[in-house]
C-alpha cells in the first residue's frame, strides 16, 4: 500500500474550511441546549392561549396570565404528538395551565414541564 502525502497547506486549508462551515450551527446548538438559563423554582401559570407555533425545534405558545404575556417553550412537535397533543390541539382562546421554569435572562419566558388542557395534564419532558 502506498501512503498518500497531502501538503500541509492543503490540509490546513481543509481544516479551516471545516471549522468555518460549522460556525453557523454553534449558536443554535447552544441556544437549544441552554436549560441552565432557567430558574430551578417551578412556576404554575393559568391563562389564555394568545398564539400557537407548532414547529421545530420546539412548539411554543404565547400565554396571557393575569396582566402578563408569557412566551412558553413547549416540547418538540414529535414529542407533543406522541404525548397526545398533535398540531391543532392547542388553540387560541383556550384556557390552559402550564408548569415550568422561568428564564433567568428573559422575564417573560417559561420552559414548560407540563401543560393541562381541560384538567388533563400532559408531561412534556
């Protein structure tokens, strides 16, 4: 077997290209897995669904609880469906209860652990 020698400049260029091409994905991976950015005290909110977004990486709702609107991060769509909340189940105007953890950096964001519709709780994590 004959060894192939790659010039150092070519291998350095390939390595630089590989590193640079992965940079656009770093913020998304960091943001997606940043659960340490949430408080450890469980909050319970009951309110009216103002908006629903059912897409990757997580489904989300805007919840009006009292005088405040919350951006509630739910589970990924495949998990929502598997646990009995397929797309179209959550609707604007519905009253729901959400249990989760408030964001430390955004006072209006909550990462939901469970959501209850019509008194039926659904585990999201």
